[in-house]
């Protein structure tokens, strides 16, 4: 294991010198010319044996509803206090201005939730509304119209922006409510076993600021788990570019592309790696975007409330809050430990790794091609926090965009991500979803009620693996699911 790990790490460190020529076009687009060394890197990573320490040296033995709440096991003791302070900030319920505590107020004027944990309960994934009219607690809808907005991102919907906000402070009308309806689509495994997939349709009710343009594009999203994010951020960008194969030069039917997005803190274009469409380049920008879009909280990175020109009451409430409260609403001394908390959330270890069915499931997982996108192994590079540096991790993602077919398409581009592309979701911790979240709902909009349904929704570049799974005997399908449940 040690020799294999060191060989792969050396290979990754040499990628920038041996495998790439980078070209910057107009200051806002990055292209990588790949060489034969990239296939070698992929092969080297795929050859690394799976280690139960999915999150490297920081992995923890964790079970139950607190399985996603631990600090990385290899973090230095002096990081525990700021980590716990960040945890408190993640859990705290913010209030509108004026409130009882000036440093914990400022939510709104429009928002979806008042706390990070309200979307990421237990630091886990979110779910769609249970029925039409139900609260969209950990669920939101992105919106845009055709064309490009600032820095090549999605173009905002007139009067509504880029995210429907269904709650507001007193005196301000919320933008409206989301209504999700489902259609059941029957299917059958090769052995005759039947199944049904539910296809969602996004609708809106009580729109307060006029009708949506007829060409409005929407994309429903549930909150993602927040474990292991610091490790994913520490994977070198060169590694991701090396794993990308946008023209499928190796002929395996899997491309994988990087998304190039705007970094609001660095004020330049950068490689995206977070979010369902890899539209956020760093944890700080991801956190700032969620704070503003989901809770209406300004931060050191995004300092202005989101009020459209037609939303006059929103503008009045924003100015009033700015005059009465602390600005930005999440101050540096809060924003930094909150970011540290998200960086250091530990990944639970794999369970039952010696179980024969789990081991056979891993073999099937790899042999039918799932590992082509859900890369089992990555190696982190240098990091400001030593606990995150030079770690062999098993997140089961390449952090790249892949065409997932028409069935999962939202038909809404996001920077360079097309309407059919999604970032490969990490699988570490997925077997603990029910323990943490008390439900089993998967994919970007929570449509899949089980891991089986999630697999069967795969298309595009994943057509082959999906069909291989659909054609498996029930015993082999169960072993694949046992493996996924062990992660």
C-alpha cells in the first residue's frame, strides 16, 4: 500500500510538468492540452486498493445521526476550539434585524432558511417537499433565462434573480412558493423484477413579482452532505484537469470536463469543484453564496443583499438593516471558523469491508464501469491545514462534469456546464444517509427514493453501467448495493 501510494503521489506532483500545457484565453477561460501521461495517472489511481479509511488519516468510526459531525481525527488539538465554534455557527438560527444579538442577526430581507443546519440537517443531504404546498425546507430552485450573465454565469430572471426565495422578513413579500409534482415511470430489470422511477416537474405558486418569462429555465436542488469538503478542496487542480477527457480520446465512452467559474473572492476565473454543477471554486465562495442566496446574509465576500429592482420593499428593508446592524452580517471572526468547520468535518470509515458480499459488490462496481466517473481514489496536495495535506482519500468522485443523459437533464447551463451535465457526486458516507437524515432520497433533486432508483436514473455517459446493473441477477445487484451501503 505505501509503495502504491507514494508512486501515485509522485505521479500527481509531476503532472503539472509532464502532462499539461495550459493556455489562458482572454483572462476568463482555461484550456488544458492533455498528453498520454493523463491516462497513466487515471490508471495509477484506479489501481490503488480501497482502504476503509475513506477520508485518509482523518477518518473516524462514526455511526447514527451524528455520523457526519466529527472533527477530522488527525486535526491538531488547537483546532478543536475554532471547530466547535464553527459548529455552533453552523447550527445557530439567525434572526432579522433588529434582534437580540447584533452579531447573529441580519437574515433576509428574502431567504429560504435561517440556519445552515436547516438545509443540512446533521450535515447531511436535503429532501424535496413531501407534497404540493409543503415547506421546501432543504430544497431550492435555481432559475435563469437564456444567455450569459456576469462573468459567463447564468443570466438572472427579471424580477426574481437566480433563486426563488420563498420566505421574507415582515413587510416584504416572498417571491413565491415551489410546487413539485411527480410522474411514475415503470421499468423492469432483465430478470423480470419491476420497478418505478418518479420524474419531478417544477412549478410555482403565489408569485409576487409578476409572471416568469416563458423561456425561464429551472433546476431543482437538494442540499448536499458537507463531510470531507476540505479534502476535496485540497485535491490539486492539475489532477482534475489530468483526469478530464472532454473529447474521449481514450474511447471509453466517458469524457469528464472541468467547469471554469467566477471566483468572487479572488476576482478571477477559476476551476469549479463544489455544488451540483461544480459552479463554486472554493469552500469560502460556496459558503458565501449559500449564506447570501439561502439566508440573505452578507459576508466578507458577498456584501450586498439580493433585491431586484422591482422589489422595493426588499430594498427598503435592506437599507434599514444595514443602518441598524453589523455589516457584513457574517463578520470575519464568524466567517472564518465557519469555513474551518466545513473544512475539517471528518469522513466516516467504511464499514464491513471484510464482508464477502461487500467485496464482491466493489468488484461489480468497478467492472461495470461505475468507477469511470466515481473515481475511488484521489490524493490531496499541499494544504494550509496539515491534516488535509498529502492524504490518500476514497471519495468516489472525479469532481468533473459528465453528461448524465436526457432523463436527468435540467436543460439549464451553468458557466461551462451544459443542461445535461452534472458534477460526479461523492459517494463516501452515502451508506449512512438514513442514519443521518432519516430518509433515503438521492440525486440532485431528491427524486430517487433508493440507491437502486438513483442508479437507474443514470444515462448519457453512464448508459453502459446502468444497463449492466439493470441486466444483473438480483443477487449481484444486492452485492453492489451492499458495497455502496458500506461506504
